[in-house]
């Protein structure tokens, strides 16, 4: 596991009216503060990534469809430098992935329908000086191929 990354299994509580799923609580070990809550989506087969933050941590949960969330540890001083981690998150695997600063991340929608991600970053998005540093999803030095891996 990449240093500083935490995965929380999300508990789904269903009843005859529907379901409830807590995503992030102030008493969770990965909770570092509240910046904002936002939703982002991807259509089937679409890759959104790579990027990293210098200050904020992300707390991502997929609430509709399925996503392949991929992390790459580019922190030269980390014990897990160079490691890649894949998480299959969504309706069939309800998890929250905590992503610390300087860890590259991206995701690919692997369901046939649009997938929906809820993110609770620790910082408010700053439109004048965004804490977001992007790398091309395919043309980069990250040792990862977004293609599906059969067998």
C-alpha cells in the first residue's frame, strides 16, 4: 500500500425505503479537515488523470457505476516511491480512498453507464491559484497503462 493512502470499506444500510451509506466522518482516521464536497463523473471508458496536489488530501468514493482509481507515488522521499496502486470502487465495492498530497491519481470509468464520484478534499478549491498539477493521462513517465487487463 502506498504510504499515507487509506482505504475505508463503506457500510451500506439498506431497508425497504432505500439505502444509506456514510462516506466520511469527522472521527475517521483519514479525516484531516473539510474544504468542500463535490461530485465529478466520467462516461464509460473515459480516463481522468493524472494530477496531484501539494496541500490537499482527497477522499474519493464512487456512488454510482464503477471506477478504476489508480495512484502513483512520485514522492522520492517516501518508502513507497514508484509504487502503483489500483482500486476498483463503486456499487460493487463501496470504498473510500484517501489520497495524500503529492500522490498522483486518476480514474477510469469501467462500468457501461456513467460513474459518479463524490470527493471531500481537505482544502477549498482556489480558482486564482489551484492546488492541482496535471500530467497527460497517457504520455508521461508514470509506469501505468489504462487499458483493460484480461487474464
